[in-house]
C-alpha cells in the first residue's frame, strides 16, 4: 500500500513521462494536398482549368506525402 502512494507522489513531482524524443521533419505535402482540394472546389463553380490544376496538386501532394511516409 505504501508503494502505491509513493508512486502517486512521485508522479505528481516528476510529471508524466515525456513523449517521443525524435519528431518527424516538417513537410509541405499536407498543405499541397489541401490546396489541391480547395482548387478543385473553386473550380467546380468557376472554371475547369482551376479544377484541373487542383487535381494535379492533389495527385502530387498525395504522392509526395506517401513517398515521405515510405522513406521514414
């Protein structure tokens, strides 16, 4: 019983354990993917050229993001 109280008191003093020490590097692919989706949406109400550009950005953003995940 005493051991349980000591563990709880130790947690209050030291706090929870830290998260991962190594964070993944920042990447531009999620922003590229979201820009592609946005351009597709705007292209639906404006012109097909904007939608086509959005589809290209969507494709390259998804491909780049998957490639980054495969290399990690």
